[in-house]
C-alpha cells in the first residue's frame, strides 16, 4: 500500500470539532482507492488543544455510519420512548 505523490488530501471537510481528509491511494497492482483520516479536536482540562485521529478505508464508512446511527438512536431515542411508555396508562387485560 503506497500513497500517491499528491501533496495533500483530495478533499477535506469540517463538521464542528471533526475534520475529515480524503486521500487517494494506489495499490501495488495500480488500482486507486481512497482512505479517510478523521480528527477530533478538543480542549483538555488545562485548556490546551488536543486531537484524536482515526484512519479508515472508504469501504468502512457504511459500517461505521450504521454503528453510529444505532448508538445515536439508543442514546437519544430510547430514553424518549421509555419516558413516553412510562406515562401511558397500563392496558387492561380485557382490552
């Protein structure tokens, strides 16, 4: 796996504290593929900027998106459903 000689990413984006860089790579057999670098920036307890990095292949995006969608639903939708079911009147066995 060898990166092309491009000086930088082919595309970048920023979404709040998340930065995404898309890199074009070339395999040993000459095929082009893309990888992504994700970077999350944050301030630590002392106020200094820190970052966390994660590198992915483009074919992993759908898997990660699915996992994140599920976690988001669990964290945000499930509590709302639990609250609404707690306020509903219990069903009578004759209903």
